[in-house]
């Protein structure tokens, strides 16, 4: 079967948190309100689900299937694209999730490099990615590059070479690395139809300057409307305005990092800002301490209320 060619994925993509109950079970009742919050309050119309922010590696295959189906169902007719991350330590689990994503109406799939038994060469990684993509050959396929988490520090530029011949459904990369030279080389050698999605929120403006045509990140859940303004300012050549917004996000995140910013803190901030009941992260991650939650929420309000 020939790969489907959908609308090119550009602009902001929120990497969604997974709603959990206080007992640590998935809470699908929050997904509908979550979709409405993103579209109506943050003007974010694309989502990346079951990724790092979504705690995918702490979820079972069946939980990830349930979440993928719920996100796709609730986003249908409201959002432009739902990209489902299907990467696992097990090739068979990744293939099963890829096949399932196609069945439930995902607009694309993404895959992270395995991080326990790691691919040591580009060839090994490409063979893994090809096998996953083959389970859902009609879905656009994205490589999720995040070496700080996976420990797989192969150059994205080397992975790019010939990937579209190996994976005909390949449509782009979520580049969550800080090596802007590597990202620039990826951009330089990319095809016009590919999506070049930058994934380090606090230096997104640098990614745009290097040629990114979109961005995937956790903070776009709660600062999406502001970052949309950053992207518009950049497109209009108003770098002063774009920098001002980028510096605000940096101010918030640098403050949070001093207090021990992690997924638990990030998830709690989203809950506080949105009013959604997203619950704690799943162990081994710990819930955000109340004092930290209060301080980070106050900093958020202070920074983004400034004119």
C-alpha cells in the first residue's frame, strides 16, 4: 500500500500529559475537556500523545491503546492532527501500537529510539524504525529524536540520509535535542514535504531561525496562545517581539528548574493553569510538593501577566 499523504504538520503541537486518578489509573474522562481547553483557550490544534510528557514508558500497551483511541475520538472534528507516539523497548509492542493507531484514526505515528538495549549504529536504528513503520504503512511516520533521554546520540543528519527510501511513509522529525548544528544540517538536507518540528521549548526561537516549521512541546499546553504570538512575530520579522515572548518562557522555566522542575512539577502547573484534574505522575516519578506547585504557579501568573 502507498503511504497516505496528509496535510503537512506545522505550527504548534502540544505534547499532552496523561490524566491519571489519584490512585494512578488512567482517567479518560478528562480527555474531552482537555481537547476543548487546548483548542479554545490556547489555540493549539495539534497534539502529540503518549510521548515523554505523556509518560508513555510508564504505561502498559493496553493503557496506551485506550489513550490513543480516546484522544483520536475526542479530537475528531476539533483538531487538525493527532500524532500518536508508539515507540517501546519491544519492537513487537511498537508494531502493535502502530497498527492500532492506524485503526483508531491517528493522523501519524512517531517513534523514539529504544533506550535499554540501544541501537549502536544508524543502520540498527533505521532497521528498527523501518520495522515499526511497516506495521502502519499508510500513516505518516515521524522519528522522535531525544538523545538526552534515550542515550542514543546518533546524529540526526546521518539518520536522515536515505530514510525516505527505506521508509516511504516518512514525513519528518520531532527534534528534541540541543545540538542546533545537527538540526540545521537536517533542515538543510530535508525534503519540502517534511515537517521539521523543534522540541526544546526554551530555545524554540533558535529552532525557528534554523528552519523549523513547527514545534512540539509540553509547555504549549499552557502557554500555547503566547507561543503562537511568538511564531507570528517571527514570521512578520518582528524579532524584538519574538524574543520578548521567548525570554518570558525562559524566565518561567529557569525559575522552575531552580525548584527542581520535572514532569511532576510540569504536570501540576498544567493542572493549576487549566483547571483540569490531571493527577500525579506515575511512580517512579513523584508528585509535585505543594509549596513548589504554589511558587511555580505564581511565577507563571507573574511572568505572563507582564505587558
